[in-house]
């Protein structure tokens, strides 16, 4: 848990905290990387790769996690701290590319959970991952519209309608990259009015009616509890988002980070992800 009111500038480690104690961040660029899909049985291998530092498992574990993991990791934090009362999880939530930039700039973090393997790849290439990264969850894209669907949006083709207010995530963050791929698959050139720095910023504008439609993750639509309406994207146009997680080489608490990683990959962690709509690898 994070102490309320702690915050730093965009160049610092943590953004201002919301009332739920989760930090907000924004995002920037991407590249490809091959990560491994890891089941629960492989967690022990990841733990051994991260161990041997002699660092304590006490105190806090700093987890930098993609915006679309907000609710799932908030629940993960509670469950993990209940099972490991000696460890305090601090969530830094934001766009995957912004989190990547923070890590590469030397901001302290123990665990990185990215909404794609590209950003994780840049961290791996920089030598900042201890052991191996693991694909721990998958997601799909969905059209989100305000309740009542005032724009009459029925599919991706409507994203080309000039009279609608259309939003996407910036291409530099995973949800923007995925959204552009979905539209390309459908052969649609969108009439975009705004590009948001992360998926939660886009979802908020749709929820309050500032936009007629946007492309977000299926789990984001589900997280609003009916505050936005989802319009399904056909399988032939949709894409799968792979979420990657790793312990960081310069982690202030490598041992605690390894324990948290093992929890995410455990049956209890996977059940939490599944309950929030993520597809398990």
C-alpha cells in the first residue's frame, strides 16, 4: 500500500497518488521482444534466477504495472499482502512505455508488468531484467461507447465517420498500437479527434461522454461496471495483447520482487486475473 499524498514530478519516481493509493503515469515508444509463456510450474525457475542476492524480503516491493492492470493488481496487492504481511506492495500504475522510460532512466522499481512484450524487450535489451520475463496474461480489444451509445456506433467502420468524436490511445503506448492494428485489419482509416496517453485516460473521456467511441481492452470495459458499453470487434480484426512481467536487475528488493512474481503466476494470482477478464496463457 502507498502512503496517501506522496508524489513527484514527471521526471521522478512516482506520479501523484489517486485516492486509492495507486500512482498514475503516462506513456511513450515501443519495440519487439520475445518473452516466454510461463505456467505456475515455471515460477520456481524464475525465482531461482532472481535469487541469491541476500536482500531482505521485508519492507516494500515497488511494482510498475500497465494501466489496464489497475483493478487486477489492486486486488493482487491486497491478497499478496494478506499472505505476506511483512511485505508492502507499492503500485506505480501507468502507460507501459512511460514505465519503461522510468526504469531505463534509473527510477527504482522491483517488478515491471507491461501490456506488451515490446516495452519489456527494451528493458531486457538494456540488461535491466533479472532472469527471464514471463507472459502472464492476455487481453483483447473492444470498442467502448458511452452508455446509450449516442453516436450509434455498431462497428469499426464508424471510426471513419467525421461527425463522431473518436478517441484512441497514442500509438506509442500498447493500447494505441493494438488499436491501430485492429483498424488496419478492418481496412478503416479513422477520423481521430484525440490520442490519449494511456487507456484509462481514454476510457474516462468515453465514460463522461466527451467521446462517441474509442478502442480499449475488453477488461477495461468490464471494469467500469456498466459505465460504458462495449461493442464487440470481430475475431478476424481483433488482436491479442500479451502481458509480460519480470523482476528488475536493479530492484531494491529482489527477493521480495521474486516472491511477488511467484504470487502473480500462482493459482491464486491467475484466479484474480481471470476474475478481471484476462485470458490466462
